[in-house]
């Protein structure tokens, strides 16, 4: 069975969710069989997910039975969902029963764990034989562009992550990141592979009930994005008494040096492991990690390749740079590199376009010890009247000078800067002097807080709409 779930003790707990319900490995295997009876043919299912036993069971059963799921947030914008339905023609929906009254997606044919399976009457497009899963390109659902995963991708990623964290069946992971986000799904898959327990929660980190779950279920690991750690700092996480917590890990973007060192020092002084990671949906989540022993000496590094993978650097001409100390675009190779993209239903029949090699688009520096540091994005540049402007560099300048949150976007005729502190004119004047861009090509927006998606990443759709 998928992730060898049938090899684990049937009585062991695979998952617990906010309701307090528990799902054993034996029950998960039985659910896969039930699902197969309802969905005997290979088809496409839209899972409107939340962090619950029902979502987890639906995902595992689909992949196990060679039914292809597209995992979306149950809070997805209705117009976008309708667009995705028209483009990809799902034959089924697996969604919370609470959504039934406000939707007309089809006829109910099965229900379990407060979820229902609806048959839409649509005819699914032909699909590539090794297509196993579809996810949004960014962990959000702001685009109909999807990433196509193979069965090998999912198994390889789960194994890589289990190896790098040295997971065993005794682990109890706190599943806080949403399942439609590649790193959230990675937490689920890697722990199921080893027969461990995933504690699923939809609650905010600011909710006292969330921390009761952490303590009552004796969570051994926590996974967050940089925004999660900003919240933890405000909650004075480093003062909490969490004796069962063994690993704190981070992905989904770059932390500030201050935050990075805070948690590296916290982990060292409390006998825990702080393990930053790096990944992309196109690489089935994690592709690099920083060993916890290097957390204090390699500040903000993404470290080295995950087990069974390979990292390298290429120059502007696509030629690999062999010298140890180097800068250029990072390339990842491994069995977890996905098949490619889909932008329409016909694309579901496409085969493997990447062949195990992913050009990440991230510009990195590799140090003498072989550790990688992200220094920018290949496409995070504007060119305004011949002046090449690195958006990451502008953000870094502003954050260092004014101690404000900052996001930069724009086009080749306007640099847009979004801040939460200081004055718009002061920022504009500062950048004009620093990079030599005329004032009229700079627009500064001041807002109360940088918007974030459910997965904790910056909501670029909202930023771009300003």
C-alpha cells in the first residue's frame, strides 16, 4: 500500500485532529479499501482540504488506489474554484459536509469522517499513467497552473524527509501547515511512512487550544514558515516548557538573521534540534536542509542536499561551476523532482518533462564547506530604463535601514515598495539615492501588516493588487 501503511501496527495512531478523533493505521487501511469500492476506476478528484483526518484519509486513499487528487484549500475563492473545475473537469469532489448546502457540485455517493464524496457527472481528461497528485504551483491557489507529481516523486520525497529528520514510529509531528501546501503534505507523508503520528490542527498559533494540543499529545516536532516564527517570537515561545519537543524545523522562505540565531540558540540551550529546510512544490517539497550542528555557524544557510539528492550551481550559460566557492543558479537533481506543469486538462496526459532535474531559479552562494545560501531569485529583477534592479537587494536595504517589513514588486516601468513602518517619502528618497532610480518610477505603499496566505507565505496576489 501507499507509504507502506499496511506494514505498521494496526493499532498505532496515524493521525489525531482538532476534534480529538484518532485514526489508527488499521482504520486508514480499511478506509482505502472502502474508497476503492466507491472509486474503482482511475479518475480526477478535487479534495477541498483542511487539516483533518478526513482530508488525510482522502489523500492517502486516492493515491493508494491510483485515483489522482488535486488538493485545494476548503477556503478557496469560489470563482477560482469554478475556473479550475471548468479547466480540469473533475469527476468527483471530496469535501467537508458543512459545505454541501452552499454548493452544487454533484450527487453524494459516499460519506465518512464528516466529509462527503460528490460525483459531478463530468468526464475526466485522459491522464498519464504515473500521474499521482496535482498541487498548486505556489502552495496557494491563485493560479490554474498546477504541478504534476508522479508516484515515484511522492515515495522518494517521503523517504528523503524521513531520513534527514531520522524519523521513527515514536515521533508525533504537530501538523500546522495546511495539507494543500507542499511542505504541510510533506510532514504528513514522511511520518506515515515510518508509522508515526501526525497531530493535525486548523487552529491559529495564537489560539490557546493549539498549545493544549501540543502539550496533551506530547508533540515531538514543529514545522513552520518564517511568518510562523515571527508569531512564536511574539508568544515568547523560547520560554515555554515543552519537554517532549525534539525538533523545530523551518521552510517556505528565508528567516531574518535575528530570528534564525534566536531559534538556533534556543535549540542548543534546550537540547533540541533546529533544522532549517528548503524546497519547492516542483521538487515535492524539501530539497535541502541545514544539519542542526551547523545552525549557529551557518546563519541563514539552506545547507546541503537532502539524502538521495544532489545540488549544483550553473553559470549564466548553463555550465556547471565546479569550484567549491561559487555563485549562480542552483540546480537540484533527485527522484522527487516532479513531472512538470499543467495549465489545462489536456496537460494531464503529459509525461516526465523534467527527467529528475530542476532549475530552481534561485541564485545562491556556495561556501568553502559546501553549504548553500540563497541570495536572490533569477527572475526577481526589474529593468527600468536600462537600470537593472534586484528586488531582493532593495528589500534588504530597506529592512536594514528602517527596521520595517518590506516587500518589493513591480514592472519594467515602476518599482512598487510595500512597507509597514516609516514614511513613504522617506523610503522613496532613500531608494532614489541608493540605486539611482528617479523618484517618479518609485511608488511606496504603507499598510498595517504584510498579507500572508494560509500557508504563511506572503500573499503576492494582494501585494500586486495594491
